[in-house]
C-alpha cells in the first residue's frame, strides 16, 4: 500500500533538503566552483572536440580544443590587465580633475541655492573615497585573489579534459542507476539538455562579443580613451538585466564627465549604452540565444544575488548559466514545469491567460 504523508511534512522535508543543499554548496565551494566552471567550459568545447575527433584520437582532439580556449582566455586576461594597469596609472590625474569638478558644482549650488560648500578633500574622501587608495587597494586585492586562485585555475583545465575524454564513461555510470527500458528516454533527455545548454551558453558569449563591439564603436566615435575596455566591461555586465546597463554606463560616463567637464558628453555616453542595450534586448539576444531557455529579469537578479551570497563573485558569474540549466531540467520533468515557466521570460501570453482575460471582460459586460 502507498504511504500517504501530510502536506506539511512533505514541505518541511523539501525546505530541509534545500537548507542542506545550500550548506553543502557553501561548505564544499572550493571543490564545486572549479567543477562548475569546468562543466560549462566542457559544454562549450564539446562541439569543437567532437568535430576534431573525426580526424584524430579523442585525447588529441580534447587537448587541442582545450589549448584553443586557454589561448583565448589568456589573451582576454592580458588585454584587461593592461587596460586596468593604464587606467590605474591615471587615477591621480583623475582625482585632481574630480576635485576641480566638485568645486565647480559646489560653487554652482552656493550661487543658485545658497548651499555652503564643504571641505572639498573631506567631501571626496567621505562621499567618493580616495580614488588613489581605492585603486591601489583594488590592484592589491586583485593580485592576492589571483595568487590565491592559481590552484583553482590550474585545476579547471584538468577537469575539462577529464569531462570531455571520459564523457562516455560518465554516461555509462549514470546508466548503472537506470533500468534498461528507460535508458533510451533518459539518453534523449540528456542530449536535449546538452544541446539547449550549449546553444544558450555559446549564444550568450556571442551576444557579449556583439554588444562589446557596438559599445566600443560608439565610444570610439566620441573619441573616448579606453573605449574597447569600457565597451567590453559594459558588455559583460549586460548579463545582469536592467542593472547591468546602468553599472556598465556609469564608469565611462563618469570618466567622460571628469575629463571633459561636459554634461552633454556624459549624457551622450549614457544614450549610446542605452541604445545598444535596447538593440540587445529586442533584437540581438532573441535572435542569437532564442527564447528556449530565456530567463526573466526578476529570476536573473535573484539568481545573481543568491549566487553572490553562496559563492561570492564566482557565484555571480555562474548564476545565470546555472539557472538556465535548472530551467532546462525543470522543463524535462512534467510536475516541475510550472517552476520552469516561472523562471522563463514572457514573450507572449499563454492561451489560458488570454481566455481568462476574455472571461473577465464578459463578466464586466
């Protein structure tokens, strides 16, 4: 006979399971974070590795595809480190210009509204912080973080190689827990998840590249220094819905305001980023990534906050791809499809919602 449990007991067990899951993720984050990054890189490299395997052994194909990604990532890190180094060298000059700008603003407020100016250096230190000290602290923390993460960075390529090379063995391991009659359906489900996640992650990378190019072109037309750095930085932040564009535009807008003192130029920079964000949200992302695993902004923001709380900066980077994978998994299991619908973006009204609105109109009439 089937044992029926009270609803409150089921929900208590579910909440307890979620609590234990979060505890497990925080306790073993030093192991889970590199494994998660390795899993994403393995999914991205799988199509390349599969094509290369037609012409060479799997070990050689996996190694070549891994070397290709390492070279691309190394070039990106080198570019950003050079840009950050040059930008940090100008912080003293920027701090002096910012002091002059604040002085002008204070004089304007005093002449127009009678607001007495405060001590300029004290205002900068309290309200904005000392830029030179902030830059030095940022560089120091970056160096310490980099040295602390060297072990993790060296482990990720090893994990990726093992995941790609032993992927058939891992599938056979999963089959050990599944009845023979259900293996074919499970295999189809795994293939569907793999294809959808690959298309989503690769599409997301393509979107970031396109947006960074558009941002950089707009800033180059204005003749702004570090245009490529600002454009790429803002493109990466567009992963965060709505908030990302504001954060991405804030740094170059402030830089332009401090260097030129022109509010008009600052507003033009903001307008450029807003226009690119409009193109990204309405044309680029829907056509490149598609709507199959699109996540609504509310769910994405919550995922970013939770990822930051659980795994810090690495959790924020991993949150969007992981929640996309979670949505795909929820879609594959019928009882959990409502949760997948909750995470998904709203592209068109469901038929049931349209019928409900028609019934409400008829009742009012």
